[in-house]
C-alpha cells in the first residue's frame, strides 16, 4: 500500500510534569497504568503506521481534580505544551486544547486563549465532567461559545460517575457507555439543534452509538404526543430516516474500532465523509496500533471512502494540514487544467462610500454588530464575529464609480502576481496595481465588470489608511 499520509485525530500526548502529577495522585486512566510518552517515539509510531499528522489531545482525567484554581493552572500548562509541540513541527502535529469543566468560567477563558492565542486546532471535552454530561444546561454558556467559533470538539470518554468494578478496566466497556450517554444528553437536551455549528467528533467510533442508534432514537420519542407517534408509524421508513439524520451530523474516529465487527454498524449510521482515522496511541500501545491498523486495512472499503478516512475528511476539519490552500486543479477558459495551488483567501467585504459614517452606521445596525473603535470620516470597520462572519470595511471613495459595484470583496494571496495571472486567464480584467498607505494590491473586474481586490499576503489594509 502506498503511503496514505493519514491524519490521526485520536492521538494523545502526556506532558512530563502532567504524568508526574497523575502518578503522585495514583490515577490510572482507563484502569491501566499510565503509558510512557515522548515526542520522538510518537513520530516513529506515526511513520510506522502511515500517519503524516496527529492532532494530539489530553486523555482522561483531564485537569479537573476538584479545585478550579488547580484546573486552570494545569489547563494552561498542558495547552502551552501542546502549542509548543505544534510550533516545533506544524505539519506533523496539531492539538486539541484541554478545558477546566465543570468550571465553566475557567473553561471559557481557556477556550478563548487556546483558540485565539495558541491557535489550537480544536477543543477536547470529556463526555462527563464530575458526573455532568455535555447536554446539561450548566454547560450552555460554553457550548454557545464553541458554536459561535464553529469549533471542532473531540468528545473523549472518562470514568463513569460511579465506582468501577474491580478487575474490569474501564476503557474496555465503561468508556463506550460514557460516550453514548453524552450523545443521548446532547440529543435530549436539544443541544444538537441549539448549537449546530459545533463539529463534534465522537471517540472510538461513537462508543455504543452506532449499534444502539435506533434504541437512542426511541428515547427521543418518549415525550411525543400519541397522535404524532401514530403518524410516524404510518410513514415509518421515512420518519426513521429523517430522525436518523442527527447521527450523521456527528463525526466519528476509528480508534480501537476499525474492525469487521464494528465497522458495518458505523457505516450504517454515520456519514462516510464524517469518519476519521484514529489510533489512540500511546494508551493503545504500539502492538495494538499496528493490529488495529491491519484490521482497518483489511476492511473491504470503497477506495474513495478509505481515502477520506485516511486523510480527506480530516482536511475538511483542519484545512491548514492541507497546506491552508486548495490544491485541486483549476480550469482556464481554453480547457487547460492547472495544478498550481490557489492561495486566495477572502479577507473582507468592502464598501466604497461617499459618507463613511452614514453607511457604516447603517450596516452596523443591519448586521447587529458594533463598529470597531477608532472609526473616522475616511475609514470604519466591523470585525468578524462568529461562524461564517466576515470583516466589513467602509472606505471613503467620493469620486464617481465606473464599475458595476460599490460593494466588493477583498482577498489576500500568498502569490499575488501568480493569482492575478490565473484570474486573467479565467477572463478577469485588470484595472490597476496600487501601492498606497504602505499596502500593495491589485484591482480586477470579473467577467461582468464587478470589481474585487487582491492584496499581497498579510498586507491587507486593516486599519485607517489615513491615520
């Protein structure tokens, strides 16, 4: 098999000081001894199993040991360790940031710091936190924040809120129930509808979820009026198919689950484009990783489905691991196909205004988003807020416009000259090159005369050019 360049989304790291802490507290995650971990050994295991990038996360028990202050200190330490690991090898690693649940205030602070400062690739949440499952209203503020950020959230199981059974390691069965419980919690609480932008990844192929999906579905019908239940039975197949869509909204990793017994249930429930490769190293030792990888490679899968699981599906969640660029071929009008990576990134929606104050005030009210401080007669801005939002800029341009549009999109490009050439080949018209106020950009028109601009790299104008 050629190198599949897998992206492993279920791969743990254990900072040395955190390992010492767990040993001092006598904690055995999952009921087994804490494994050894070091970055060089991780890299060797990755290479041996066709993994190009691993998104690392802290496993159970996380950082909550009963004290909020202690949890906040340890969350910051392990997250900064993860960020340093990524900084040393950004193509080899990503990381999910650890939060302080059930301390919601601390979790909000750490989530903002991890996503905005450390540039974490996502967040890891334990399925239950001090016995509280993720659909509980006490966690609503955190879920609202993560929804606003359209965050990728790995749900990892932990110890069930009850005493373990002597001689039965909790990772073998309790973990799977813990994940299943939190999925049911998210469904019954309405969280899946209230926070639709969170991309939840369920560890270990969702625990028991695929196998008992219809049973969980029945639990959601308990409060339905009898007349509605009767109607569902009349169109049972259609009703079931509609209700089962909720399970297709989750993402699932294959850690310790890529077997001929588990995979048929997973494929019957999950959207195949939402299945991701996972190894569970180092809690799954090298021999187990190799065994599960061999089981996975023996599965009779469509090549496109396998390619998606290996890498393509994860690139959707973590585009920076695809190079931060699209490498799909692009056609020119003459039918030729070009494979140069496209580097254009939308940066702002810009309005050329005669009256900056009036137009910016109108759009601030229309979008229900405040103007940034420091607006002037020449320039105002509304910064991006929330999933799908973009920055809006208002620039004083009093002269008459000859283009069709006064509202246009500004792009940034890693290679402005090459992208301009590509767009000209597609039928765009070049208007002018600009070098003003310390910024360089090119104005073009599309095939119907709509203007847009391409700025060089990070030189996009984000401040008042007249200041």
